[in-house]
C-alpha cells in the first residue's frame, strides 16, 4: 500500500522507533525484582561505584535458577559486570584468602659451588620446590631458578640483589618469580600441607582445589584436584551452638554426609555458620581414615571466588589463564548469548555494562583497586530456597523511562491528529 503523505508516514515511523526505544529502556530498567543494567561501558570499580551512587549494588547470583531468570531479561551478545571477585596467585585458605606461601625472602646472587641437592621440575613453582625441600630433603630454604629447585639449611653466604634481576616467571605458575639468568628466588620452606607425589601441578591444569586422602601408612596427603569433583568435606565451627548439634565441644569439625563440588562445599559451610576446615599436616585424622577411598575437600584453593559480601560463589567461573596470568585479583562478569549466561573472571580494568540491583545496604563505601569491602546486601539462599533481597528500582533509575515514554506518547498523539486532518481534507 502506497503512503499518501510521505512526511506523515516518516513521522509515524519515527514514533514507532521512539516507542520501541522507550520499551527497551523499560525492559532494561525494571528487569526482574529490582535488577537493572546501566547503559555505560566502564571498568568494574567504576561499575560498582555507579550502582552504589544510584542506590544499589552490583548484582550477585545465588544459583543456576537465578542465573537463568536474569539472563532471560537481558540483551544477547552483551557483557555485564556483577558483584564478584576472584583472588588468585597462590594456594590460600578459603576463609580469609590468606596465602600458605609467604612472599619470597627476595632475589639473591649465589655462588654456584654452594648449591646442592638439585632437582628439576618441568612445572616448577614455589609450593613444588618448598614441598620437596621441607618434606623430602628436610631443609629450611627453597631456592628456585626457572625449572630448577635447590634446598639449603641456611642462606648466610647469599647476597641480596635488586628484585628486578629475578625476572623469570615460574613455568608452573607464571604469576610467581623463579629467579633470573644470574639470580635466584628464595623462599622460607614453611609447610602447612604434605603434597602427594611432586606437589601441585601447573596452574594450566586447572586443578585449583585441595583434597586429602590418608594412605595405608597413616600419613595424610594433599592433592590438587578439579574443583568440579564431588567430594565429602569438613566444616569447621568455632561456636558452641553449632557444635552442640553433634554433641562436641567448640571448636569442632563436622564431616558432611553428602558430596559436593568445592564451591558448593565452601558455601554450605558458610550457610551453617562455619568454614571449610583448615587443619594442618597432622590434623584431620579423626575425620579421614585409610578406609575412605574417595576425596575430602579442605579449605585450600588457588582460585578463591567470592561475592562482594565475602560469601563464596557456588559457580566455577571461566578464567582465561593467558589473559589473566599477571592479575592477582579478577572481577566477575556475566556474558549473555546463545540462550544462556556465562560467568567469567576478567581483569577488573576491562569494560562492560554494570548490572545493578536495588536493595537494603549497611555500607556505602565503594570498592578500591586491589581490595574489597562488605556491602551487607546480597542475593542469597535461605534453607535451600531462593530469597532475593532486592526492591523496585529507585526513582533515579526511572526518570529516563518516563521521559522516553512521554516523548513517544506526545509524538504518537500529534501524528494521529495530523493524519485525521489530512484524511478529512481528502
């Protein structure tokens, strides 16, 4: 059908576009139960600050059902910042992200004839060398240079040099220094765990969670496993109320009846008021025996993923090891496409749209680079049921919706009136 008044048809077409844009803003703004994306593309810290300035926080996602509900309301082929962080860079306890390997003593120049007890590891890293020196060779210092490890009783005759001379990355974990062409990185061989075999494998293997097994000899050995494995787990409780449920004095350790992935185990212990057990080398024997043929999770990991309030994330975020190998902290993003959503850890300086939600807050202090603060507001699981602590969007987020809707309505009315006049004249 040919348009009798092209000018008015163009005006009508413009009206449709404006109304469509308004509808998109309405969808973006109200989403589900107070969750709304912002149109700005900024880094993670800016995204978190923007959400807080507008009365909300970056969204947290409790489980797969929540993830599916959220992704259904968002535009495909888009990436959004969400309120999660990944602490990485070495083996750490899940409770407080405290590393079991302290920083190296420094970078040193060593006379070659002082070095003894050499061993070569294709995937050499701090924990591998320390494990060998302390548990096998009974020495106090671990010395690393590329793929080679030495063990020494003391380092009195070693001379400290500038840290810049230790510029070779460890082949097993490129976030750690392993000496240089004429220099050596030295660690104090302080051991909290007894790694099985040669110690933890390369980070490229993605075996980032530690489990334990007791050998027939009665020795407790630690293994680096895939965090997606299903294992039993031990929850540590420091309060008498939790321990009274199992008729034990506080503090106590409670072994799970069911198996779970590492992330699920950490989250479940938190829900019950405890944390994944952090027992040392000679502990845990009352809960793990040689008859246990399957793994038991500990609170040790080298990729600690948490929400902004400090609670553990039940998902296993995707991480590009090459892209993030120099990053000690990653920020979580949600990518929507192909009918689903993918949660990934990315450098916090990357660009994405903030995905905010409005809810109760106990703190408005923003995140700063390299550290995080508790906001007190979250989306959480309560006795296995999803409970979303989110309210309707704030008025500051709705003003654009009102403007677009009002403009669209005015243009629509004007177009209809002009069309009526034109039709009557004909």
